């Protein structure tokens, strides 16, 4: 366990009771949580094909960013992207249909859990690959739609990919409006950060002259207040910004593949929130669970997705 | 006009006509103008859209895809085709897949220019013809520059496809003349395939002899059809030299086919002539194994089963890295003589009456 202490600095901290959230934010958070739980359950029942990566524990990150991002921003997501998608579109039906290969799927069932595109939202399953693409999009935005930005979500493990550094270099050189959101959950598949990351993400960003901002709390209003001026600056005075969230992956990497020891740190914002705001939580969670149960039943009954290959 | 100049003008014209086009690559700013000077003058005329990049082939192709996704069009120059390997993930797993993997077609107008081939003494890491590594990838088209295909038309066609395209440019072609063939020959375009054959008017015509485009280019009398050569643009001159030697030295008359688009390659319009030819030979640079020529041969064997008179003959470079010293490089790469010998061998193998 001594190794784990090496990245204590990026732990999520819950020092005080969490502030009350708006019903809207909480509803979205719990919609994502219930969606992800439902996926794991469906997998266990053999109802789902292939693989999936849930964002249990990390839901608050895209929800916090939701009000800071604009409709004309591009969002690049990764394998752990259900929360990113739901926070942008609140479309659990389309996403579940995509994952189940049913009619109404966002990408006709071709992309599945980790390859989604809708308007200016796009995810891919190869780690690091999206950062150069996001840089190219940011260049086009800077020229043609100043004020808009490209936001790319990556995990800590993805900082092993060379593409990340090539893209950071381009974004810094060309002063591109690129917001890199790092969900540092201390683990990459089965590998703890201490076994795969030398130095720090902050040090790597700063080496390119790229601004870095760390967030170690799950409180959405606090996160938004801290980030708002920084994100605004990416828009008005373009240049890349790396925002590193210390967070925790509560569930398995995909399904049934959690090999972490029981004492591996995993703080659940929701347990803390429920303790502080039991009535609000219970009501909204119940509504979210009912909604997701209904959607799951409805989507499962749909006919298969039809793909007319272009 | 030289082929390189034709390409340079094509890029100038493209940038001038279409404000959504960007050109990206290493060392392409003036006064340098790219390692082979193909981008000369572009950055002076279009400073906003001609971007010199760090040595980051992967990120540059990725960023070009981003430009294309967001409504632009992008042309990337890879300094030497060997280095396109560093962008393989972006090409294979992002650009090509993105066209279809999101369920509806996502247009991605992107051209990746790859100066390829040897004969310049650049050695093993700067001389390769890596076409074969990109064949058979859904959503990816391969083109090759040739002295018969106007580069502006080829660029326009690639960008209009709305999917990533690789353009292989044999470096040796940059200094060769466009549209020129030996006075023994004339050429026509049949679809996108340049068809070079004996000039029915006989020698003495102009070196620029070019017939009317159209299927007429395929009406070749049996007497003028001892073999058909199919080669990508980079081998055109070596193939023409072999044809000349075969005619003058062995009284064998052949037809040369040079397609602009290598993959996907549709041989349908060529089947009448291929089916009649005593021998079909496909020559290409690059070592054997999983090649464009192998792909074309397999396709022709299937389509012309029962009509082909002999197996399609394949010509590749030797199973070797490409050495630097001129005499060693010559032994490895396909030469005029390699093609000539292959045709003679092919025809001699089976002593049909
Ligand atoms: C290039 C590449 N290598 C390996 C994988 C397999 N893989 C998928 S997710 C993952 C771990 C990613 O870790 P991290 O970036 O920390 O994100 P997290 O899963 O923790 O959200 C791996 C190795 C991949 N998708 N892409």
C-alpha cells in the first residue's frame, strides 16, 4: 500500500459536509448513477453485448462542467463517456439503445458504448487519439467561431500516450482554445497510477507552458466557481488549459474486473451527499431509478437498430 | 511542365479556389517550401492556411482530421512516406473509421501526401513504398501520382470523396515531365486509368502524343497486344523503358495501364483488354507479401477465370531493406530490366503456340 501513498496528492477530499445542490444538478447526477448501475445489472443478466466502462464515482465532473460549456463547444469523450454524453444531451434512451443495439440508437448501434457522435460531441476508444483531433477542431474554431472551445476528457493512464504530448505542444504553440479535462481516478484498468506515471500531470503540462488547475473536491458549485474564469479565459484569450480532477472510480474498469485491494481508496461523493441531504437525495434518486427502469424496459422491447452502411 | 511543378500549381490553385483548405506539414514555409519544394510559395500567398508543424506526424494528421470534422479540408505533407507509419493510428483508427463508425456518414475531406520510393540514395528509412500497409482499410482510398494525371484534378477528386485519402508521390517523378511518352507510344485516359500503347501512326510522332480520351483507348489490335503491364504512377517510366526494349529487342508490343486510384481499384472497364492479353503483369515498388499487385492479381484471377492465358505475373522489389549505396540500392529496387525480364519470363513460361 505504500505505493499508493505516492499519489495521495490527487485524492478526492471530503473535509466538510457537501453543500446542497440544485434539484436539476442532483437529478442529472443521479440519472447518470442509475444509468450506470442499470448497465452493470443488465450485463449480469446477459442482456448486453460487448463491453462497457461505467463512470460511477465520477459523475459530478461532466455535470459540473455542463454549465461552463456552450452548445457551440466541441466535446471529445473517451471509453468512460456515458456521464459525458448524458450531461450534454440528457438522452438516456438514445444511449441505452446504442449500447443495446436497438432502434433509436444514437449511432445506429455501430459505435456502441465508446464510439458516439452527435452534433459536436464525439468519443473514440483509442486512448489519447482524440487530443490531436480536438486540437485541429480548436484551430478551426479559433479561426471561424472565436469564443467556442474544444473540450477533451482523458484519464490519468492516457498520459502514457505520445499523442497527448504532441497535441499539447500544438495547442500551446498555436494558442488553441483547448480544455483538457483529466479524470485522475488513480487507476488505469488494473494499473495504479504509481506504476505508470513518472512525475506529475501538472509537471507535464507546465513543461509545455500549459496552465494546469487541480480540483480535489466533488462540490459542484465550488468547482464551477473556480473554473468559470479559467474556462472564460480559454475562450477570450485562447490557449490550452489542463484541469485535473482527483476522483475515484467506484466500480470495475469494465465489468467484473476490479482487482484492487479492498483498502484501495475510493471515496463516493454520493454517500457523503446522501448523509448531508437525505430527503432530497432519496426523492430524486427514486425518481431517477424509476425513470431508468422504465427506459430500460422500453428500449429492450424495441426492434434491433438498422444500419444502412454508407 | 515537370510533375512537381504541376503538383505545386495544383496546391496553389486549390488554396486559391477553396478558402476552407489548409495545408500542414513539416518545413513547408518559404523560403524552404518543403523538403521537395512542392509547397513552395504557398505560405507566402496563404500564410493563414499553410501551417508549418512540429515533428509530430501523428498529431498533425489528427489535427488535420479535426479541421476536416469541423468543416474545413486538409492536405498534410508527410516529409518521407516512411514516416506515415507514425500517423498510422490516426489514419487507421480515427480518420478512416470515423467516416462510418458513427452510424451515419461523417465527411472527412483529408489528403495525406506521401513522397515515396527510392532511387535517390536516401537509405532504408527514407525510401520505402509503404502502400501495401494501407490497402483494404474501409473508408480509406489510396492514390498515386503519375505523369499522366493532372494533380489538381486528382486533389479535387480526393477531397470530393469526403474520406481520408493517401496520395503516394514517387519522388523521382517530381523532376520528370508531365504527359510525355516515348515517340513510339501514345496514351489515352480511360476513366482514371492512363492507357499507353503503340502509336498506330508509327514512330516519328510527337513525344506528347495523346489520343482522344474514351473507350477508343482500349481498341487495340491483337497484333499490338503481347502483354499488358499494370503499374502505379511511380513505375510509369521504368515500365515505358521496358516496353521500348521489349519492342525493339524482342518485337513484343504491350499496353501499359496506370491507374490514379490504387485502392479501391475497379478493373471492370479494363477487363476486355486484360482478358485478351497473352500476359498480364503487375509491377510495383515495395517488397512482396500482402501487396497491391497481389490484390489486383487475385481480383483478376477471379474475374477472368477461364479467360486468362497465364497466371498474372507479379514484380516487386527484393525481400530486403533498401540500401543506401547506389549499386546496392539498384539490386533491390525494381528496374526497367526487372520488368522486362518478368515479361519475357511470363511469356516464355508457357510456350503456347
Ligand atoms: C491506445 C490504447 N491502449 C489501450 C487501451 C485499453 N484501455 C482502455 S481503457 C484503459 C485504461 C485507461 O486508463 P485511464 O486513462 O486512466 O482512464 P480510466 O479508465 O481510468 O477512466 C486501457 C488500457 C485503449 N483503449 N487504447
